[in-house]
C-alpha cells in the first residue's frame, strides 16, 4: 500500500505540473520538467573481528528517481523517490526476504526560490544545502528537513564569498520541546586560473534538546555516542549524555598534474558541548575523475571520530559500523565504462571503538548507472 501511495503521488505531481506549465503558450510543459535518476547494484562483504559467521556477504540495491520542475524563472520545485526502509543516511536495500517487493519513500520534496542573483531560499526536505568538502559531520545520503538560505557574492576576479544558514526540524513533539538544529557557514572560494581552486571555510551545527532525550531514529542504538540509562525496571531506556554544538573548519584545493586533476581536502570538527572525546578529523585525496568514457579515478580517505565529536546517527557508518568512536583507512578506484555507467571498488579498514575496539574490514563493488 505504501508503494502504491508513493507512485500515485508521483503521477499526480506530473499531472499537476503538466496542467500548470501548459498555460505557457510559448513553451511546452515538458520543456520545464526534468526526470532523471540512477540505479546502483552493490556487492558488499564485511568481516568484523569477534563475530561469528564472518565475512557477511550482502547484495544491495539503490534506485533514485528525481522529478524537477521550473515553475518560473526564479522558482523551482523538486521531488525524489528512493528505495529506503526508513534509514536517514542510507538508501540501500538488501536483496532478501524471498523476492518481496522493495519499498520506495520520499527522499526529497522542496522548493528553491531565487529572489535575487546569488541568493537562494529553500524549504522542505532537500539535499544538503551547506558548503561541504567531505562527509565527516554528515553522511552525504542524509537529506535535512527545514528551511535554508544560500548565498554567493563575487568579491573580486577569481574570488567568491559563500554562505549558508538553516533551521532544521529533527523531532517534533506534541507535548514537549522539539529537537532542532541551527546551522551557519561562511567560506571563500578562490579560482586563480582554469583547473585550480581553493575553498576554505568554517561553520557550526548547533542542536537543541538532545541531552537527556531518547536516541534518534533507533532508540536502542547510539551509533557511537555516549549514553546513559534512565527509568527503572521494564521502563528503562537510553538517552544522550551530551548536547551537540559542532564547530567545523574545512579546506579543499584542486589542481592539475600532467593534465590529471587532483583534489586534496580536509575537515576538522569539535563538539563544544562535550567535555571529552569531542574531536573529529578527516583527510582525503582524489586523483583523476571517472566521468568521461574510459576514464579512471583513484582516491583515499582517512577519518577519525571520537565518541561525542558529532551526532552519530547522521554520520557515515556503512564502512565503520558506527558513526563515531571509529577510525578508518578507505582507498578506492573507479572506472567509467560509459558516460553514465561507472564501476567503483572500495576497501575500508576500520577500527570500531577507538579504545580496545574491533577491526572491521568492508569491501564494496558498486555498479552505478545514471539516466
């Protein structure tokens, strides 16, 4: 029934868009509508120290369908449907359960209004609108819900100022205070010549009503964060032991070497509301770009996140088993078979638990087709 409702909604959106856009005598509504997406098949093998029946092998699927519409020159709307079982940071579904039908959910539903050049106002459930060079604080698959403003201003030739602010709704409560997040960032982008760029910036992600609250998304799993128990007997449950105000700094530089693009980036984050285990950092390198047919890309990332450096439920954990209290070396290689068909091989060597933790090795083979 859920799948039928989602597909019915998608058809209704297309029908409404057609009726609205057809009013423009100079343009067909199809000229204002875009439909695109991708399908990814993944083989994954995970070997965790101390667990029986290892390695665990999974075949996983991700499908995404984007519907976008230009309502006016300064106004766009977007909806995305994805395979998802309710995970806020992953759209992968595992092939299992006797060939049962897989579930589609609303991944994005937003509008993007540009009241003036260089300024965008967004509202709804959207792709991350903030300035980002890595996935240290948030998994790239997490789509926040709320309102945001993005801005860019040319300061001089080859120099652009960037900013983003947002207010985000995490947990609405009918009889108590909501859990929310406010975000703000500033950055400078320099592009002194073609193929060369530098981005440097800072930001803050400040959460309210986290400490003492039940764990988000999964009330039994902290994704690495420090917790404590409250209640008694059969009514005991876990709550967060800390608040989270995450201050970040980031830098990225790109340049060619012998005609091959190279990108170096790094990010540092500290939770100013925690007294210990409050820091995280990441460094990565990318050589080449697997985009045009028969092109290669090599990459490597090192990440280390202490227990309460960021909010674990939203941090990348598919390679490390937890969002925080982890470290990992993650090399990969990608090859573009066709313009829209890429194969990527990745091997993550993670430490799950920074103090007396366990080794976790995860191999992924991704086959991604875009349309």
